[in-house]
C-alpha cells in the first residue's frame, strides 16, 4: 500500500471514532448547527380552524422576526392573507405589521412563515394577533425568558 492509501485508511478509521466521542455520547451539536426553539408553540383550536404559532428566533437579537404558523381545518377554505390580518404588539404597545407571508396560499392545511422586519427590542413580553380567522380573533402571547 502506498503512502496516500495509508493516509486515507487512517482517516477513514479515525474520523468515525472522533465523531462518536464528540457527539455520540450525549453531547449536543454546536449551537451554530442546531436550531434551538426558544419559545413554546401556542395552539388556538376554537371554531373549525386550529392555528399553531411558534416564534423561531431569539427575538431580542434579530432584526427580522419569524413566526412559524400552521393552520388546519376539515371544513373551510384557508385562503386568508395572513400578512393583512396579523399584527405583532410589543410590550410597550407598539404595533408592527408583517413584511410578508412565506408559505402556502390556500387549502385545508397551510403552513408558512409570518415575517416581521425592524421590530424594536422588548423587555417582558409580546403578542401576535390574527384577526377574523374562522370568526375568531386569535391572540398568542409569549413572555421573554
């Protein structure tokens, strides 16, 4: 076996062992690889529509805030424009309209991201309000940790 083949063989044997010792013994992946969820998912199941919302960022450190929204129903068409019927309210009462909706546009099961830009820092809490969704105003409130 030549020198190049020997080096490849050694790397092929050493690399899996190194990965096992670093990550296979209960250690978590580095923060830059994992995507920790800092806030809980809140679900509103009133009426014929179930709506679940999860903030996906450390909101005090981001200029763009992203909320994962999942809507499910078996009886009505989900064709609401979430960028129009949603508002984010900071703990000091300031209101922010979404910059955009990134997701599906209709059907009985919709999922996507509600994106807000240039939101100021918060100190205690924030809430997302989605109006007139299946006849109800949905209010999702989170406390900062």
